[in-house]
C-alpha cells in the first residue's frame, strides 16, 4: 500500500500517538475489518455491538478475578446468551452499559453479582 502522506518529522506526533497507532493496527487486522464491516453499519448496530463487546470483556475480567483463571470463549458466549435471553438481566445489563459513563461500577457490579457468582459456584455447563 502506497503512503499518501510522506513520513516526515512534522508527522512525528501522528506516528507517536498511541491511540492512532492502536487504531491503525486494529483497522488493518483482516478479522477485525470483516467484523467492523459486518456489524458497524448503522448507529443501532454500533450500539448493540459495542454493548456485546463490553459485556464480553467484563465477563472475562470478572471471571478471572473470581475464579483465578481465564474463561474460555464458549463459556463467555454462554453467559452472554443467558443474560440476553433473560428479560430482567438483559434490561439491567443494558441499562448499566447505557449508564456506564456516569456509573463506572454498575456493569462490573451486575456481572459480578448476577452471573459469575451464581453461575460459577460449580463449573458452568451448556445447560440451564
């Protein structure tokens, strides 16, 4: 790929900006590019996708914190499915994520109190 903007000293701030570098790396990743093109087509899809991404990451963090080990992808997806198919949990989690910027602890508390503690007292299974 040819560079349109020449690499010069005046562009050093761009080259040393961590956000721009991270953005460039992730947007050049073929898997992420395909994901982005598929699920970021309008504002409603963007909101929904970011909600699922945030929930996925929060489950990973809380599971490791509570269980002392990494959670596998299938278990994480199972937890997300359980949350999103339960009207009460879905409403609570969507509300917490929507209010995330005003209450940083809301989602962490909900995931911790609802899913990780209750569902992992024994190893999670694929059945409910």
